C-alpha cells in the first residue's frame, strides 16, 4: 500500500517539476518550402584576417575577456 502511494507521489512530483518547462518552452517554427530570401543557399567563404597566438612564447592570454573594438579598429581586451 505504501509503495503505491509513494509511486503516485513521485509521478506527481515529476510532473510538477516538468510543468515550468512546458509552460515556457520555445515556439516551434516551421520553415517555408521555398526560402523567403533570394540569396538563400549561398556559400560564404571564411577568410582569416588576424590571429593572436603565443607560439613564439613572448606573450599569452590566460583568460581574455571584455573584447572591445574602437572606431579606429583598435582592439582592446582584459586578461
């Protein structure tokens, strides 16, 4: 008898814990059969312009953060 009641309590508790996820989940968006953009399906080429490295052993970043780019394209970050 106690085992059946415990199972019911566990089921209700599990449903109660999952309730917020069902209430605040994302809306499913269906993609149209034909893309809306005329540029759909294009392939972009990635080009490396700049690389920060510590291969020479002269400098390195342990925990870079706070990246900012100034109007003159200077790059600032904190470490």
